[in-house]
C-alpha cells in the first residue's frame, strides 16, 4: 500500500491510501475512512483527455498541465489544481509551516457538489484540521477541514445545498487576528 498527500493550493490537504489491484485498477480511500473506492484511469488518445472509472462510474477528466508534483485538471467546467506527493513525515511538517493563514480565511468548495453535513456554526471555535462540513461529489463524501485555528464568522451553506467549485462556504477569523483581519 502507498500513501499520497493531495493538496489543492488553498491550504487544504488530505492523505490517501492507494492499493494496486490486477488489471490496472486501484483501490483508494482517504486516510481514516473505512470506505474503499475502486478507480481506473484510461487515456483517450493523446489529447490529455482521460476516462476515470470511479466505483465503475465514468468521469471525464482533461489534464491541462502536468508538472513534477501535480496537475491542473478540468472536470466538467471546473478547473482544479492539485499537487500530489508521496507521503512522508517531513512533508507534513513542511506543509504546516507553508500554510499558516492569518486574518479572515474563506473556505471554498474544492469542486462542485452537494453539502451533506455542516459541523460548525457562527461563533464556534475551530482547530486547524477540524471537519467543518461534508460535501458529496462524484459519489464520494469529502470532509472539508479548517485550514487554521480560529472562530467561525460565517457559514454560507446548508445541508442539501448545491455548491460550485470556488464558492465560499465558511469564513473563519484566524486566532490572533483583530476585526480587520490583521495581527
């Protein structure tokens, strides 16, 4: 089994476990989850178009840019930028030091989906990494976590609501910030 850390460039990162199966198929799960998903990626010609079979359901992906550690991927009309690195303890420390948000932080939807659960309310104190809400996208539940410790100043979504990639869902005033977002 291999572990990879996937980050979206907005301070949100998750660790995934990947187990290779026969026939090019893999099993994938978010670390800490009991649910495994099967995945198989097939290139469609040489144009950057791929067909992802996620739990045997087709999803079209267009990979626009490929770098050493990540890619810009289009799913439908939504461009998503992800960095993927093989998991190691020093990677987590480096990410923590790289992303210490201050001031008012907007937690945005990483992809289009439906809000399943909201686990925070205005005035709640949240810790970095705490689950704020759960959204369903492409038949998978995704936990959206707090990028920093602070106080929830706004919750812009409710269970059952559809959200678009990049839409603000929660606003957090980082610990130590004054009313203007400064320290």
